[in-house]
C-alpha cells in the first residue's frame, strides 16, 4: 500500500518536483559564495528571496528580512537580543517551546516576568484578557499566530490593533504555522517582529527560516557575530542590515529552495489552497465526530490540523498502529506543553493529523476506516493502563494568572 503522509505541520511533503529539480541543478552548477565571490554577483537570488518574502507578508524593506537556520534561531535572536533584565513580557499558553524555553530561561538569568494568557479548549485566546495584562510596564507581546496542536488561528489583526491602542508596545508574531497558508499584510498589522520557517507551508527544504524586524528595533543585540563577506576592515559587526544579524556563510541551497517555492506561490494559489485544506479538514473532523471513543481537540481550520485521542489509549500507541498501516502522523505534546492543560487531553498529549493540498479525500477515508477498526478493538491494543493520578507537564500555577 502506498504510504499516506499526514505530518505536514512538522515538515511539508512532498516538495514540488520543479523545486527539487531546480535545487539539484543549483547545487551541481553554482560556485562561489554570496558576497564572497564574483560568480554570484550577476544573479542575486538571495535578495530576490528577501523581496518575495517581503511582498508575501506585506513589509516595505526586503533587507529587513533576516535569514536564520530555522524559526527557533529566529525567535532566540529576537528574544535574547530584545528582552533586557527585569523586562515584562505578555505571551500565551499556545506558544511553542521555542518561545517558552527562552522566556523561562530569561526568568532565571535576567529576572524577567511573564504573563501567560490562557485559552479555550480549542486553543483560542481571549483577546480581552491579553489586553488586560498590558500596561506601561509591558516591554514585549509575543503571540503564536496559529497553533501547531489544534490548528486554531488567533485573530491577529484585532490583537495588533488593540495592543497598539495601549501604546507603542512591540509585538512579536510567530507565523511558523501560518505563513504559506494565510494571506498576511503587515502594512495593516504593524507587527514589529515576524518569525517564519521555510520547511512547512512554504514548501522549501528544512534548515531555512528567519524573521522580519521593524527598522526602529534594528539595534538589538545579534545572537552571533563574525564574518559577513563585506566591510571586513571593521572590527565590530557591521550595523547595515541584513549583515548585522547574518554572520557566517549562509545556507545558499536552502535559501534557493525557498526562492523556488516562493516563485510558484501566488495570492490566487494561496486562496485555493486555503479553501481546499479547510474543506478537507472539516470533512475529516465531521467523520471523526461520528465515531465513538474519540475526543477531538480541533475545529475546522485552514492549517489542516486535526488533533484527537482515542479514549483509553496513549497517543503514541495510536500513531504506532497507524504507522503500521503506512500512515504517517505525529503524537505527543508537540513541543507546546502549556496548551495541553487547556484542551483537556492528558499527560501523553494527542495524535495530530496535519493535511496539505497534496492530500485527498480518499486518503482521509482510509484513515477513518483504520481508526474505526482501532476504536473497535481498544481493549486488544492497550499495552499500558492510563494512570488515574498524574502531574501535568506545566509550570506551577504561579506561572499562570489566578482569577
């Protein structure tokens, strides 16, 4: 049986044949290094990739698109570079560990405080609650645009508008799950930092990500310093963007993969993709809702994410059984430990299905049939009993906001 790939929220698959062929040709025939060899001067695909990204998310200056190895490095660059000692941060329980862990670390070494805005059982935050936490002492607001656990997309336009109404407070939006799925226009949002990754909905190779930075914040400390290929006579890091944040040899093949995938993308294809994925996700959720023994943690969404558990079974066990049927899924806490307390799953997390425009209704039906069989034989498949008492993998309640 052909394998079915339902793990696109981790890394999209398959990549475009045209993109893969172009990358292969690039690796075979491109010599030299960007900014370090004359052979690359005639065709500046690096800048063109920045320009395409700037156009995609609605920002004015392509040179303010900074490349990193992934979204985690981008988030670390901003958080460690911007958040000073004793800072006050407002963020949400829907965040990825790439936000949670840096902030938790800075609580220890820089004595920062963090208010975690809670969410409902599908991962939707209360915007009023978020705004209530913001005051004149707030130094940064961090919001995950789309949940990699439930697929819930936050009302980011409303959030940005209301945060700005409270004052000139910087906003960091993690768009790792949403860019390439949703039209984004920062001309309207006016976010100060936008983080992206290339290997999910943008369909590039793994190992390329980055961020947009508002010109008024470009003096924040870089995560690393070193060679830039230009201005070598300076003993300090060049302040010119993007060089200030891009030390060392860039990952040219992966940036080129992003260039190729962006070249295939348009507003029209984005809209068609969004509509198709939403419809397929809605179909899958409705089918699962009709089945007994299944708890669902997702509403229909444009990210293609459907998370669930089969009652009486550990999520990893379900994923393992699906793998034996050549169906690739993801299970566990999905690098977002806070959120599971609010969606009411369990200490073992959940099973996640994440669709793309490459998936079909027939593949969804195949999954439904197999899950139906598993649900009917839960007793036979159980290999461990769920504990009746356990501690949730979240901080003590003091990290959350008591009512």
